[in-house]
């Protein structure tokens, strides 16, 4: 807590990003440091002193001149920095000679509903249930500057309309279609083709089990050539990860160096087994009741016959 000025029991100080005024019979009053100009602090501090001096019981009968609150003094008490300007905002406060007498619960509810309002939340100010601007009880502020109710209302209307246009533009603006990478296209193909095969198997068998995902390689034109993958059968299950997929492709290309990598074509495939009961799956089942495979792709994972997008 950094004391800016004392007057009897009355104190003006900075704490947790707030200018705080307390010690009087009207209760505690605070302003946000980030959005309060020196002129605004001076106006509120003067009003706070006047209200409490009139009521008595604050240990003083004089009002200190607010001009003593120089910008240099205030700034030196806020970690050596001037109050920062933050988001454009509106603020409504209850005036100096009445806010301290307001019912505490009502005042707290008022400040919850209004208080500082950002540009995005300006619609809050359209709720008239809480205050009558014509009763001259309220102060209206825009970016730390006190304004008339008319000025305040006009600015709120402008910002509300601007916000409405932004929301409308967001709703009507088409969402750009995200271009999938070659590997993402392969994964999407695995997902859709495997689901079709699963549904086909379920249409004939009460219980089905996946045979996993297999990596398959062949020559683009000579389909009689049979290739092994990673030194194993081409039917060994693989994980659908980019790392493992590229490892399989590299192994094939290294193993068959006499064939140009561009002459290979690859795909992922799989299927489902079926059975009438779940418990018999380990020793008695119908294999390959449905099958699936992805599109063919080259050693760079680009779809053969499709668009290249490395």
C-alpha cells in the first residue's frame, strides 16, 4: 500500500492496481489505476473529502487542495510508472454526494452490472433497470474522461453498432477450408474406408474384430513383383504414424535400389474377422469377412493421381 495523501482519518492510497479512498463514514471508494486520469483522481478525492467533512467523524474539518496531487507524485507511488491506458472502456459511478449513502448490497450489484465496461461488453449498458440517468446521481466516463449522459449514450450506441457489425461479419464470413497434408489425407482415408468395412462386417456378423492396418508396396506397372516390407511379410500390422510409414517406405526403397523410388506405389489396407460369439474369437472365427484399403500413394506420401501437397 502506497499512501498518496492523508487528511485526518481519510486516506488516498494505491493498492492492487486501485486508487483507494477510505477512513470516512461514507465507506470505501476505489478507482482503477489503469483507466483513471490524474484529473479524475483529483475530482473523486475532492468529493470524498467534502462528503465526509460534511458528515463529520473523520478527524478533520478541512478539504485539502487536490492540486497537491501532482502527476509526478502519483506516478512515483505506482512503481515509478504512469497509469497505463488499457482497453477502450466506459464507466459509470455514483456521484460523490450520494454513493456513500446507497444501500451496500444495491451499490455492489450496481457496480457488478456496470462499473468498467469493455468494448466487447458494452451491451451491459442497455439494461436500464438499475439506474435513471436523468436523476443526476451518476457520473459517466469514457476512457477516463467525464462526459455528459448524451455523449455517453451516443458513444455506447456507436460501439454497440460496431460490435454488431463485427459479429455479423464473423457469422456470414465463410470458414476457409483447411488444406490437408498428404499424411492427413492418408489418415482420413484409413478412417473412412475402415469404418465402411466395419459396417459391412457388422451387417453379417454379431461380433467383429479388426485385423489391424497393413502396409503394402508394389510396382506401379509390374504388379507381379512382390515386395517385402522391413524384412517381413507385407501383411505385418503397422501403426498409422508418419514416422513408421516413412520408415517402411525407406526400407523398401533401400532394399530394392535397382528400382527408382518413383516407380513404387504404396497403400494401407486391412479388414475384419467375424464370429457369432465373442468368446470363440481366439480359436474359431471367419477371417476377412470384409476388407478395405486406402488410395495409392508415392514415396513422398502424395496421392497417385491426386494433387501434390508436400
